[in-house]
């Protein structure tokens, strides 16, 4: 409180109690602060409105006058012990923890190896705020989750809201927390000293019970000699993507067809597995599967105790098999029985021969001749019915090769080079009838596909109607058969040549394009004939129809 007094001419009487009428600041100084979450008192250094404090304005004499013994008259004599510094509990008991060692028993259900398991825990009691936590130490290679079981907080003691305190803990007692009973057996030296200093007598410590499962794990297992197994890693690194392939015949006499089928047997060296594929042939009329047997390990010899159990129920394990099929069980020229089916190995590929020459030189891998019955089945060709005259030979043949006919293959390069090119020849009919003497024809040849068309020129008062004599088509040569057809091509046409078209003979007399080099004799005869007669070749006005190419 400030002692400055400026009455400004006003009497020092109520309500004239203000000191300075010009003062405008009346704020109080801060006397309480918070540090680390705790409230602490703060002694003010200034008064109200930043005025100096009262004791700072008093001199030594005035201070002595104020320090009278009024306390002795009112409250008795002054006790000097009351002036000692007060230390709160959170400071005095900070970082002081009581540590007890305990265990709990966990019942194991549905296990034939153990009935219960003993877990050791550490109970930590924090004297600062009476909180507790329970930690289960980690056990190496136990396969169980360990660590903090109960986080630090005040543990409930009963349903009335009470909590456990350090006075409730002692050795040899059960601490029940959240339905689990923890039996306390030991404590550390600081905990023992603290409990005895507070007048609590600790019970005798107890030993940790033995965990049957842990003890059984510590015992050495029964020693036995493990049979040596091949090095799978080395086999994978050296034999990866290396396959032995055999060509075999399967006599399927009991099936619907009752004949011999061709198959390929593939032996994978990387894992000793076998795969059988059936060779599918086009238009064989048989239902062929891509895999006759999928890739798997084939047992060659089973153990006696496992032969009585049906193998189709469960998958065969390695403990039930004495021996699997190996490369030495496959030899060309012999019959191998796989899953109750006999396969005759008659040949193998080049890699397989090299493998056996290097690793099994005593085994002969020469190919054998296919039996006669099987050879007839393998080499039998599909019979083609005779040509009935409908359509072209190529189109009719496609109907015999597949159920869904495909268009015949054509020489696309030849078609593109000779597209829109037509060779025109002037021809006459070579016939014994005198009526056919004056008939004139235009023979057109298409180099792109080798087709021929014939057009008859109209002749006045001849009695024959001109027009299309032969539509565009391929014309077979005389003597060609449906099995070995031979058709006319542009190389067969030249001036003076005779072309027989379906029993009609035509003699080519002229052409509207450059004369081929193959017919120099026809050119010589044509020129010599014109010189001898000294007249035009035709007076009937026979002109070549159609544009020249």
C-alpha cells in the first residue's frame, strides 16, 4: 500500500479516502503462478497501480514499532518450528517406487502338452500419487506378447471406490486386479527398507514356482540321426528350366475309341516332377485334353503301412513314400507305368539325349520304330471325297479340312502387282463344223489370279448370238485331275497356241499387248503370212474388245 498522501485540500474523513485523484491505474500485481503443472505463490514486488510497497517506504524505526509482541497476547508464544520450510508429498516422494515381484497362473485349454503356464510379473507402486502398473518381463523365443500388462493408474480395490495403497501390499498375499490374481513373492531392498521404516512387518519371501512348459523346452530333445536329403537349393540353381522330354505311346484299349494315343512326358529336373501332355491332332474326331496328368511328384514305391489307406482321400505326404520316380526310371524303348497306365517310350529330344550321355552313360537312348498298328494310326490321312463339280476345287477342299471352312490362301503380292491388268487375245474356234468357221472370240486372261473369260464377237448374218461365252474362272488343262489339278496361266498363251477350254479348242490369232518372248516363231509366221498375201489379215472388222493393259 502506498503511503503517499495528497489530499488536494480535502479532509481525511470518510468518504474522502482516495489518495491521488490523478491516479488512473489500480491493477493488482500477480501473486500466483503455475510451474510444471503445480500452483506456486509469488511475492509481489509492487503495489496497486505500480505503487511502491508499504514496507519499502518505512524506515528502521517505524519497522521496529510495528513489530510489537501482539502475537504473544493473542495466540500465545511463537513457535520457531512453524517457520521451517514445508516440503509437499509430490516433492518428497518424487521418483520413489516400491517394486514387488509376483506371478499369475494362466490355464491352457485344448492343449495336450500343457495344462497351465506360470507368468512372472513386476508390480511397481509409485509413492508420489499412489498409482501402480504391472509389467511382464520379456522371455526370449517364447512366442508370447510381453511387456506392460496394466498401465500406470490407481488400481481399484473393491466396488465401493477404494483404491490400493502401499499399506495393503505385503509378501505372500494375492493382489486381485481386473479378475486376475497376482501372488506377491518378493520385493527389492528399497521396498523392504521403506516398509519396515513405516512399521510394516514383511512376510517371508517365497520362491518362484516352476513353469512346466519352460522346463520341458529346456530339456534336450531326443537325439536321432536325420536322413540326408538332397540339396534343394543347389538343385534349383543348377537345374532350373531344364526339362527331359520323352515321346511315348499310350495304348488306351479300355476307352471309347480303343486305340493308341501319342503323348509327351516331361520330367522337370528342378523339383523331380512329371507332367504328361496329349498330342492333339487336327480333325482326329477325338476329345483331347491339354494335360493328361498335371505336374506332380509321382511315387514309385509306397511304405507298407500306407498302402492299406486309400490314396484318393488325402494327399500323399513324403512320410508315406519310400521312393519317387527319377530320371533313371525313364529309358527309351521300355514301358513305364505311371498311375496305373502303361506308356511306351519310343523317342526323346536332343537335350534329353545329352543329359543321359553325361549323367547316365550306361542307359541306351536310341529311338525305336513305332509299331505297325500304331504307325498306321499315326500316318493315316483323312480321305478326301471326289470332286462333285460344285464350286472351285480349293473351296470344296476347305469343306473337307474343317467344320468351319476358311477361304483358300492367295498370293497377295502377285495380286497387288497385277491388279487391274488384263491380257486380251483374239481367237477362233477350231471346229470340224463348217458353221463355226466365221466365229470370232476374245480371250481375256487375268494375271492377278490366273482366271480366264471368253467373249464371242457378234457377226452379222452368222446365225450366232454374240456375248459371254465363258464367265471368269480358272480353266484346267487337258489331262488334269481333281487330285492333281493344273490350270492355265499367262505363260501358256501365245499367238498360234491352241487352248482347250472344256472340250472346245481355241486358236489364238492375235493379241493387243506386247508379244511374249516365248513365242518368236508365232511372230515370224504371222509376218511372213502377211507379206505373202499382201493384204490385211481380217476384212470382217474384227476388233479387239476391251481396253489393253
